[in-house]
C-alpha cells in the first residue's frame, strides 16, 4: 500500500488555521479606514491622507491619538514649538525689539515699559507658567505612550510565545507519528 498519510489527520490534530497572508486568496490588503487596496506586505495604508496601521495589533499612536482632547493636542503643538530653535530666535527678536522701543531708539512708543521692564517680566512670568503647564501635559502623554507601547510589546511577546509553544507541540506530535509510521 502506497497511500500518503496526512500526519495531522492521523494524530488527530486540527489543521492549521489559514491566516490572512501568504496562503490567503486575496491579492490585496484592504484598509479598514479608507477602503483602499494595499500590497499584502504593507504595514501602513498607502493613502497619504489615511496612513492607517494595517497590522493585526492596535497601533499605539493611533489609539492614544484618538483619546486626546483639544488641550492635549494644543500642549503637543506648544511642546513641539518650544523644542525648536524658532522659540529662542523669537524671544531674542522680541527682547531686542522691546528694549530698542523702550530706550527710544526706534519708533514712537518710547518708554511704555521703562527699565527694568516690569511689563516684560510680568508677561514672561505668565508665559513661563503656561509653557510649563503645556510641557507637563505633553510629558504625561509621552509617559502614557511609553506605557502603552510596553503593554503592546508584552502582548505581542506573549502571543508569539503561545504560538511557539503550540507549534512545538504540533512538531513533537508530528515527529512522534512519523516514527510510528516508519516503524517496520
Ligand atoms: Zn487607508
């Protein structure tokens, strides 16, 4: 008798589930957000205005971004601006102009905030409080992002580990059945 045995059937293991990917009949990956077609190996949607993550797992930035309110979005923008050289250039230009105006070197507004520039100090104190607040909000968000990413990494690790264990068991079962078949 020369029949080919299906080891999976023989040892009573259910056949491996066909996951979307190499074995799937589809030739394109559909984006759940915009419905656009993407190559099967795409990680992000090719549509530039969409750019949704196409993975099996939740995408951290996407999930956290959806939960943000307007204040947190504003805080992000402020934190981004503060961390750029524009911020320093803007302040140097502002101070220079302020001093030149109040010393009467330029313009008609001479002396609206005489030395030692109390009004400027007052504005700067308020600005410092606001910027600090926004930075702290943005930092909280960064912390939340790191936490979420760690959680996601952990989830992927656990899933991979379980998958590996399952594969190992199936391999063991296969080799056991094979040695049984080959036994004279
Ligand atoms: Zn899309």
